[in-house]
């Protein structure tokens, strides 16, 4: 039995007070709706359908062709949104309906919900939660046997119904045929004058369809985002959830409140994370590595037993035993071998550095290939850009570059060659030679004679 999904993302999100669609607001650099897509995608057989409306082009710009789209031109309620979404559902017999602003909802929850839905042969299953304060949510009404009866929206609820603690999460699983039929009978006879998706459940019940609930153990998963305060609250919940997982797997977080670990990050055991550390994108870090305070690592592969101190690493690969920082900046396309030292105030860009080489401080090395056991002195700059084109610098194994040196690319410093401090090198340096390119010192005696 094939399963599809409709993700509702057409709302304006007025309380966000933003030109950006609500579902594109981010937690840890990832849009809210992307969390929803990632969690439902393993459980469906085709691309999810995203219903878009307000600033829908921006949602399309984000997802490109990774999802299908349905336009809801007028905001006529969730029932109307699902009608448009169903037009893009073709061969699937079972359909998830999810809100695009529920980033805390977990894949495991959806998986269990689907298992129960299929096992009970239901026409519809509603994901519910028990809340001490159910204000703002639709209430789950049941009959005298405890079976599902209907959902009452808060604006339409009586005082007695508002006391009910079991609430609707806005997440459903439907048998497609039953949903299509029930949608035809929807009307707008309610406090908001909209087509409520929740009414299809009462319609199904009136036709003796099997409608049930799947109740969450962790009610925080249903938390939707309507304003910036709730966005911040959800971000902290998600960070706490991720941080707990890694601590249970053997990672030390010196201050979990300031550890920002993305959902795609992979950490090995005995990794130590300092305070105010951001690990983002598809980053992986090997065992026994220390990521010190105030560091940011994004889309990097970091080996074992490295030590990173107050530095920024982007889209690069770092070998085992490397020492980086403080205040190093490793830009995209760089690749460090094993036991490389990149010290304070060093910037690398699109540079490969061989095993055991050292760039200890105050240098810029860009568009370069640095061999093994090379030493680059303080203040060295590869002059790689002539105002129009970028050129490559090659420094071969065992070379020694003195402090305050300019290497004007394209250029090759040969194996085991030496470059004298203070030089500006414009021509290749042969292997095992010494190159000095600076003015001869001249002392003028009694220059400051009084």
C-alpha cells in the first residue's frame, strides 16, 4: 500500500511579523518545514506535496524539485488546503497530512502512528496529546465508550468542552478515498467561516468509518510555531533533544546550554565540545577531538584527536591530530593532512596541506598545495590574485619559508628549499636552494647625530 504526504505551508504567519513565510523561518539554519519533510519522507513512497500560498515562490526557491507543489490561492481553511493538495496525490492509497510549522515532530512518532493506522484498518488516525493547558488547541471529544467522536475547535467549543485536556496536533493519516469523499461534504458553518479539515473526521464517523487516535507520550512534539517567542522555545527544545542524544553516546558538552549541534552532525565517542560551539551542516568529528570555546564548524570532516581552539572551519577536511587556532579561519575547499598545525590568525582558502606541516601564525595561504613537513613563518602571504585571475602556489615537501614573505603566484617552492625572511618571491625556487629577495641592508652612521 503506497503512502503519500501533504504538508501545509500556505499560511502567512501574521504573528511572526515578517515578509518571510512562516514555514521558512529557521531553527539552526534549517527551515521549519524542512524538519517536517525530513521526518515524513522515509515513510512515504513519492515526493511530499507542499501546499503553498502566501509568498509561495520563496518556498519553491528553497525546495526546488525535491517536493511537489499545490497552490492555495485563497486562504479558505485547512480543509480547502488539503483539497488542493490531494490533486497532486496520484496512486497513493494512504495520505499523511502535516503542518509545516511543527519541527519537533519525530519520525519515530509518525512511524508508530502509521503502523497502528494500518493494523487497525482505519479510515483516519489523528495524532493527539494530553496537555495540562490546552488553550488554543482543538479538543478531542469521545463518546461514552472512550472512542473518538469529533474535534471541536476552541472558538466553537462550549465551556465544558474547553476543559478537555486531549488535543488535536494537526497531524493526520487518512485513507485517500475516504478523505476525498468527506471533503466534498465540508461547509463553512463555523466561527471562522472556513473549511475545517477536522470536520471530515465527524463526517467519516457519521458514515461508520473507523476513526481513531494515536496519543503521544511527549506532548512537546506537537508544538507549533506562531511567533518568534515560540520559535526560540522550539529551538531550545530541539537543541536539548539533540544534545542529550550525543551525551548519551559518549560526547562531553561542557555547557549544553551553549552547544549548538545540527541535526545532520555526526560525533564519535570522547569528543569534547566547549562553550558557545556551533556545529552545522554535514559535519563529522572523530573520537578524542576537542572543539574549544567559540568555534564554528560547518560541513567539515574532522579526524581523530584533533584540537580546535576558537576557530572557524568551513567545507573542509581535517586530518587526525591537527592543531588549529586560536582564531584560525579555514575556508571552503581546504584539506589538512595528519598532524598539521594551523595557528593563530592563519587563514587558509582552497589549500591542501600535507602531513606534519606547520603554519603557526599570522599568514594567508590561498589556492595552494603545501607538501609534508613544511614550515611557513609568521606573516607569509600567497599573492594569488592579480585583480582578474587566481593562481596557484606550490610548496613542496620539507621546504622552509621565512617570516614576512610574499609568494607571488603562480610559483613553485622546491623540495627542501629555503626562503629568507622578508622576501618577495616572484620566480620558482629550485629544490634545496636558498632564495632571498630583499634590499641589501645599508647602515648610515651618525644619521641621528645631535
